[in-house]
DNA sequence: TGCTTCCATGCACACGTTTACAACGCGCCG
DNA sequence: CGGCGCGTTGTAAACGTGTGCATGGAAGCA
């Protein structure tokens, strides 16, 4: 049986109240008694019961983190950023992975984090209005990544600027026929990132005097395989693009794979630019828009810290910049782009793929 | 203010004891009253206070997961596996990321999980004897991945078999001069995986009648960059290997990068095999030893469930099999392997790299 | 009918802290 | 010399739930 505060009090010959104050470093306890208490606690190898403490004080010392997919690179990076800051302030991290649709639903009906956390961090989750409201009703500070909830703290990248930079990069290289592999189309819930990026894509094209062609926008659902299919679809057009902007590196990887399997090469045949600067983007020599991933996690955690300590300041919004990283998969447009009317080689076995330097 | 059990009791016109029993589905409560209680709770949108519940019952409904690096692919996958099982049983997941050495140390001096979790899952952590003992002293069931602690549950892959398979694959292709890029050498703590794999490598070579050459074993510290350096070192040997076994895919990626930068190709110049079947292994067409990653997480979580429910069975050990995945980076040995005495091209800018199909 | 058995329910305490409030001693100042 | 303020400590009441035990009543049985 672990020692309780009463045992410590007896051994130090003080009341439990004094023990509590001494251990938490409250000012109103004399140096001598504090010393005695600390020694007694040490000798009994005592540690406070977090549950009793929470119950009495109302504070839990815990922050809930809700993430759509822990096992994806992006979220695991953000999570690491969050963790590093929380840990430094002795806050615990209660993880909620909502990958499954059933789990997502269950989360919002049962609200298992209610009364369990001092604050909430929500990563990039498509939320319905009712769901946002349910979160707010927990009456704890909330920091949101990606989307936004009224009255909550907020961190995001400048998607408008990032996507514009990507498309401008391609235009500057001389490309006029530019495709986009987009994320999920028209999600009814409040997840605006794909919309903003798509808007930027269209706007920049328009500014460059390039006519809008809906055939050049193909959804890729953020996965490698879907990105590969999307690229195949683009290449099958009567007039295929000479450059493609994939709004995630994963989809860009898929696009590169399709190129390789068709015997094509980036950037010689098609230029490809991604978004994220995933760790393997460098390996594949992919030009991309980099965003500070772990850093965003740290910012979210810091906002929570502010909210928990300061208290009454109103929630702030932080926008972090993106950065163009030019690597080997984008290059100058050819004078006469070749026509590719071949179809991807089918077959279960892995095929070749390759990328070459600019 | 959130409703408490007393409010529910009043509204349902029963005692709090009955409310408690009804809500937890205990058998000894009549259907009629249970119905009344559930409705009252629903109307007040009541949810139990986890802290009060923990304090009273001694159970926390929480499992601590200690992981060295959340942001690495492997651990995030395992974490997802753990989460899926725990979630299905309404257990919360308290995450501890120990990446930093300071954090690691602090964790073991302060034991912040003590009295806070019902069980512990420890991922692949190099632990000193004192640290293992500290964990055991928490007196909760512990499931360990990779390493092993006496008296604890245990999941791991068959490293002996996996590594042997990798080396045999290379030998079967006709290779006689086979290098190995190893993980950290001689960690004084109880982390045996690299040792087992190295032993398998040496044993299989010996069984094939191939003389042991210490120059062919180079440490790569599990990172892409170090893996790249290791490959460079292997290629600079007077008699370089014709095939290389990297004991992690990350290091294999680095190895491929080095080959690419030197204008060499796998498997035409050097065959490369990795370990893990990382998600980008397929992209790079890397032959590798696959291990079921998320599945191991699920197994760990299930062990914990057994320990928490069953109770008195003694901890079991599960060994999951690995699987050879042949892709494009391994191929038959050449009759007369070329000599490469060039050094890697230096330079800050990214360089080409490529892989081709078998 | 009277006794036992069993189920449903209530009573009251325990769980281990935090914290408002009171009490106490001491020095200071009027 | 008395009162006042301040710093230190103790007292006791929450905090919200789980659970052993007692109670009451209905059903079963002789």
C-alpha cells in the first residue's frame, strides 16, 4: 500500500494541510517545517494521488489531445511538438485517436474527456457545428489546429500563401497547363484547408491569364494510392498538364510513382510539387511547400499554457508561414510538351519508378 | 456547474448508490429503476467524474504508454494499434514521450505515472536494471515491446529469424560479400534487438562458409543520414560488398541515397535489403523484412486487457513472425562485381537517386 | 400461516487531497 | 501596556463516487 498524506503528516509531526502546502511549494510555510515534510515524504517515497488532488482542487493537470490519425507522419510530428511543451510544464497528455468513423461518433456522444482534462487540443478535425458546440460545452480552453472554432485558440499555416507560392513557382518555370491533385472534395463540415488551397490555385492561374479547366482538378484523398490514380487520370487527358501541384506530399509521392510506372520522369516529362515537406520528400527529391510541423504543435501547447495561467485574455490566432523548398521534381517547361497516351502498366508486382535531379 | 450523482439521484428519486449501480450496469437493480435513472442522467446530461470514481474504486480506467519517439513511423503505428484496442474497451491512453534524455531521466526520478494508471505499456525502451525495477515497483501489469522485464508481459518479433531470412535471401541470390548496417552498437542497457540481429547475420554467413570480416559491419544509428554515411563507408572499402543488409528501412533509405549520389544503382551495383517495411519502402521499391507493426500494438493492449480482467494468470510472451518482401533493390550477384573507388559527391544541393525494378 | 431465501434498495463510510477559516504566537506601534 | 497585523499552523469541510452492510419486502416452501 502506497503511503498517503496522513502518513507523511504523522512522520513530520504536522497536519496534513501543512504537508499539502509544503509539497506544493506554497509560500506560507516556514523553511524548517518544509524541510521536515520533504524529508518525511522522501523517506516514505510518497507521491500524491493525482485523483484525490484533482477531485479536491478541480484541476486535473491533464490536457486532452484529439487527433484524427496518430499514425500519420503529420500528426505524429505535431503530437511530439505538443508533448515537448506540455511535458516541460508537468502536464499530462491524454490521447484520443479518432481515425475510425465509429470512434469519432462515439467520442461526441459520450464525451469521455468531459471533467477529465483542463484543456483540449484538437488537430485538424473536420467538425460539424454540433460537434464544435459539444467541445465548447466542456468549458475548458481549446486550441485548434487547421480549422477554427469561435472563441477558441487557433494555429494554422497560411494556406492561401502556400498554395499560391506553389502554383507561382510552376508558372515561373514557364508552365501554362498546370494540374492540381486536391484533397477530399466538398466536405460538408468545417474543414476549409482544401477549399482555400483550391481557391488559391484558381486565383493564381487567373492572375496569370490562364484559362480555368475543371478537368485539371482531380481529387486524391490525401493518400499515396489515390494520388497515383489522380496522376494517371491527369495523364489520360487529351491535353495533359506539364506540371502538377499536389496539395500533400503523400499524393505527390503517388503521382511520382505513376510517372515512374509509365516510364516518365519528373521534371523532364511532368513537374511535380507537393505540400508539407514530409520526411521522405527529401529522399524522393520532391519540390514542396514546407510547413513547420512540430512547431505548430508547440504553439498549440503554448496557447493552452497561456489560457491556463493567464486566464482572461481572449483567444489569439497564430498563422505560421510556409516556405518553398525547391528540389529535383520541378523544372522548366518544355517548348513542345510530349503527348502521353499510354495507360499505366497494370500488374500486382511492384514496378520501377525513378526520379532524377533537375 | 456540471451535474453530480446527487442531482441524478434526486431526479430519479433513488439513492446515489442505486444511481451508481444502475449507470454501471450492475445486475442487482430492477429494470424499472434503471430506466428511471438512465433517463434522469440523460436529461441532466450527466457524466461521472472520473477522478471521484478512481478515488473511490482504486481503478483509473487509464493505461500509460511510454514511447521513446512518438514522431517516428514505427512507434506511431504501434501507438495506433494500442489505441484501437484500448478505445474499444473504454480505456484512456496517457502518453509519455521520452525522446529527450533529460525527459527520460526525469520520468524515472519522478515516476509521474505512479497511482495514475491501471497498467503500463512500454515500447522498445532501453532500460537499466534500476529503471526496470522502478517500473515494476508501480505494482501494475506491464506489457513490454522489444525488450523484456522479468514478470512482465512481452511482445516482440522473431529478430533471429527475420535477420537470418534477410541474409539468406542475399546469399541465395549468389552474394558472398555481404555488409550489414547495424543499429547503435553495444548499448549497456537491456536492449538486445541489435545484438540478436547481428548475431544472426554472423551465424548465417558462417553457415554458408563465408569468412567473417568486421569491416563489413558498420553502425548506422537508425537514421537516414547515418545510414547514408554507413553505406559510403562500405563502398570505400578495398573490397566493397555486393549486397548490404540494413537492419532498419530508414538506414536502407540512406544507403540508397548514397548509391544514387554516387551514380550507382540497386540492385545492379549493390543489392540492398532493409527491415520493417516502412510505408515508403514500397515507394522506393525496397526489398525488406516486414513486421506487423500496428498488430504488435494491438497484442500489447490485449495482454493488458487480459491482465486487468483475468488477473492471476502469469504473464505470457508473444512472438510474431516476420515476412520477406521481395521488391526491386535486391538481385542476383554479378559474376565480376565492379570496383567503386569514387567518393560520394559532396555538396549541399539534393542529388539524384534512383531505383529500378528487378 | 410462518419461516427462509433472495433481490432491490438505502445508509454511511472510505478514498486522499485541497482549502476556507480559525487560532495562535510574535513583534510592532501607538 | 494593549491592540493590531502578519506569518505559520491546525481544523474541518468539501470534492463525487464506490461499496460493505443492513433493511425491507416479496416469493418460495413446508
